[in-house]
C-alpha cells in the first residue's frame, strides 16, 4: 500500500495523465476550474493536498477532497475528477478583445 512520498509520486503521475487527456480535448491545465478527489484513507489527506498544491502551483482550481469507504479497485486509494472550461484561463482571457460601450 502506498503512503507518504509514494502517494505524492502516484498522484503526480495521475495528474499528468489527466492533463494529457485535457490536451487531447484542446484544453490545458490553466483551464481546470474544479478538482474532485475521493480517497479511501483520509490519513493521506496531507500528502494528497501536497500533490495537488505542487501540481497546480500557479492556479488554484476549486478543490474538494472526500473520504469514502471504497473505490472501484481495492488497490485504488484515490480517484480524481477534473472539470475544465476551455478558454477560461487568464492567459486566454487577457487576449480576448473586450467590448467597451
């Protein structure tokens, strides 16, 4: 069972995989507006939060961490969902022409 640094490393891997999926949908990390994480062991919440904070250094999407009794696979400790709004990053918004009336 993973703990401590092992969980942080595993979560970084998962976050990178999720970002690859976002890129395939023409989105980027900065477009993420919400992250939902489910864990079977809230004792790991500090490490989970650390991985989240390291991955989303510049941006801080809304984040929810929920403790649950089980996930799909017994070996799975954390499940992560990302919600993104394509084009919502500040970088994109700064380039959007504004209408002044």
